[in-house]
């Protein structure tokens, strides 16, 4: 009986060895186990301008949402500049509108009345001149009186011509060049106002993505600048495993393959994921002339994206990933 049991065990071992040899010989697909660490992106958040910090609104470990205000700069000197620019834009816009509308009917009527009044004055001056000249010809007046009347007539005629030109301008309206110049000045004022509004918006430091505040680096009262980050933000979505695969196993993995991730901290849980990236370049390059033995030491970086809604995994945690032989969509 003992011999029969021994024979059966030998046969089973031989069969298992033969199956293993066949699998290795024919390259049958099996799951690939890799080890790595949880990784995520980090961003250094700084103000765009240089000004004193008025408020810091979040602390280390706080969860923030995209667009949330994290800190503010002092705007006591910027707000009056914005108000001044807004007044300049309003004044220039009114000037442009006045040029586009042209002369009002009342202004044209006033110009016509000025012309008629000047003509009446010129007619009266001419009559005075003719009277003085007649008296001078009869030796009843002086040459000085004639000259004075002639000068008054010339002034009256010039006033008629001046008022007539003013009437012509009122009827014709503003020149195209004047309108273009006023519109250009308006655009310049609006551009300056937009710049100041952007400076006012930049006085608030906003979260660029959802994430967690990793470090709070500056406090209220300090002078901010673009070169000095106020926060370090850990972007928790997406989150992935940074692992490495050896060169002989590189042909067994491809983007899109399913993966299951396990961590020592959560031994009873299995996180789902998929292979998102395979580095085209070896991380550790041996000598320029590789022997067959050295070529097997090449490793390539994998990025396995983790589907983890509750954010249990943390930056740098060691994990084990089982890369399945099927794609994530299968």
C-alpha cells in the first residue's frame, strides 16, 4: 500500500513539473505580480503678484476643491486704482458716444441763430460805414470816423464768416478721425481696467484642483511673491502605483490591463486599477555594451492607475499589484 501511495505522489509531482515546464516553454499567460508605492502629483501654489498676505484660510490636511479660495493678499492700494480706472472708462465712453451722436438739433439751431445775429450786426456796421463816408465826402465828417466805421464793418463780416463755419461744422458732425481717436483711447482705458481687475482677482489664491493641503508655508503678514509658494497641494485624483517590471517580463504587460492592488495597511481589501503607462526607457541603464546576463537586469517603470473613491491609500505606501492577463475593458 505504501508503495502505491509513493508511486502516485511521484506521478503527481512529475505531472506538475511537466505542466510548469510546458507553461514556461510555450509562454502561456499568467498574472504578473509587481511591487511598488502609491504615488500622486504635488503642486506648489504661489501668488502671481508681490504683496503682503492678508489671510491664509486653510491648514495642513484640509481637503480643498477646485476654485476654492486658499489665501488672500492685501488690496487696500489696488481697490482705489480700480475705481479710478472705472471712472476714466466711463468718461471716455461718454465722449465716444457724444461723437457718434453728432450735433443735437438745438446746437444746430443755436449756430444758425448766431449766424443771423452776426449778419444783422454786419448789416448795421455797413450802414454806419456808408453814412460816415457820405458825411466825409460832404466835408461834414472826419477821416478817422470813416476808418473806425470801416474797421467795425470788417470785424462784423469776419464774425459772420466765423459763425457760418461753426454752423457748417455743427451740421457736418465730428470727423471720422476724431471718432477713431476717441475709440482708441477708450480701448486703452478698458485694457488698463481689465489689467487692474485681473490683479484684483490674482489677489486671491485659488486651488487649481481637488486635493489635500500638504504643507502651509507662509502666514499672514509675510510678503508674497511668485517665487515663494504659500502651499504644497497633494492632488489625490488621479492616484497611481509606481512599480517596476523586469525586462524579461516586459512582454507580459501592456496598457489597459486590469490590476488588483493590495496594501499591508488594508489586508482585507483589494483595490481595482489598470495599467495606464509603461515607460519606453529603462530606469537603470547598464553599460553601453550589455551581455545577455546584464540585459536581464533592465527594469521599466509602470504606472497603475487606482480606482479608489474613499482615498484610503496615501502617498508612498508600499503595495503589491497583480496585473491580470486581460484588459480593463474585457
